[in-house]
């Protein structure tokens, strides 16, 4: 193997390492993006749970109010 061949091998390895580094950077960005999406979905899930609890509480209060209204109508 002469000097030119060695130089070509070094250049190819450098290009390959650069491409691998670029790919690793892109994969890291995708991982960060997916992590961000996962956190957003968890937060949305918590918000939906809170809304469901509030809806349940409003339903109970509405039922109590309706029961009281019906009781007053029957009483009078």
C-alpha cells in the first residue's frame, strides 16, 4: 500500500466519522424531541384528569341542587 492509498483510506475514514457524527447529532435531536412530546402528553393527561374531576364535582353539585329544587316543589 503506497502513500496515496493510505491518504485515501484516511480521507474515507474521516468522511465516515463525520457522517456518523452528523447522524448521531440528528438522532440526539430526535430523542430530545420525542422526550419533549412525551412530557407534553403526560401534562395533557394530568390536565384531562383534573377536568374530569371538576366535571364530576359539577355533576354532583347539579344533582344536589336539582334534588333540593324538587324537594321544595313537593313541599310547597
